[in-house]
C-alpha cells in the first residue's frame, strides 16, 4: 500500500482519508466520504441534463435525492438509452470525457441486416465524416439477422451523434442504440430507469482508466 506516493510498511500508520491518495497494488482507492459515484441506465426519451426548460424528463428524475449535487459524465442523445455515470468528482468526470485519455465506450446498435464483410472492414479501418476521421477501437456483428442486425461498436471519442453518423455513413442507419459500458463499468443487469452505486473496485478501475 502507498499513501501520497510513499510506501507504507507498518500497520497503524495515521492516514487522513479525506486528503491522502491511497493506492493498493498500484490502484487508487476511493476514500473521500463526500465523493459519490453512480451508474444510471437512461431510458429512451430522457434528455441528458439535470434540468430542462421544456419540461422533458431528465436524469434528475431518475437520480433520486442526494445531499451532494451530482453531474453527468458525458451525454447520450435523447433517443439513445443506456449507461450514464453520475458523480460529484469533477477531476474524474473531466478525464473520462477528454479524448486524451481514450476511455472506451461500448454501444449496441440495431441496423439494417445483414451487414456485409466489406462494411465491417470499412468501419474497422475508420470512417471519414464531415467533421473529421473517426477511429473505432473495435467493431463486430452480434446478430446478423435479416432485416435487422445487431452490431457492437467500441470507441474512445464522444463527438455528437458519433455512432449514428458513423453507421449512417456506411449505409447502415441506426434504428435503436444503447450504450452498455463506459471504460470498465458495464450496465450488467441494471434495468432502464434505475441507478446503482459503483463498487469500490469499479471506482478504482475508473481511476486507472482515466490515468489517475
């Protein structure tokens, strides 16, 4: 174990969990009691904000009441469902959304099927859009049924509508889209419209993914 970069070799050492950075086996441990971390499965039709002047459903409608003000890590467009992280840890949130740290997001999309091998090769090689080149981390067909196929796409950038625009560019427009994972954190069995606290292991893995 290390505290503020110094290896601790004796039991009973005094540590201030609110101010010290503690690592076990090289991974940072969440110790500040006022920092909160949640996973929310955003339903379709909900806007990715904590309030909306037009009165539409927002993340706040599903986040419940907490003493600390939470903010969302990145966004999903209104018609996209799936995983959004909520936290009051500003440093982690900034790193998770900054392309420099290349934190991978995983999506499942329903598109016209079947998906030809040439399209698979094209997406894996990257696609040029009107606002620049998109490099994907992985792309695979989950279910190549006809007339609709399911594909999984993983990428580390978050330009607006990036998944929809990329698949539209290769002739397979998205009819349904869900984000299933952000870095090491997955939806797992989290039902739409519900939220859960992240485990200490997930928080440590997020720190690692964000270079903290």
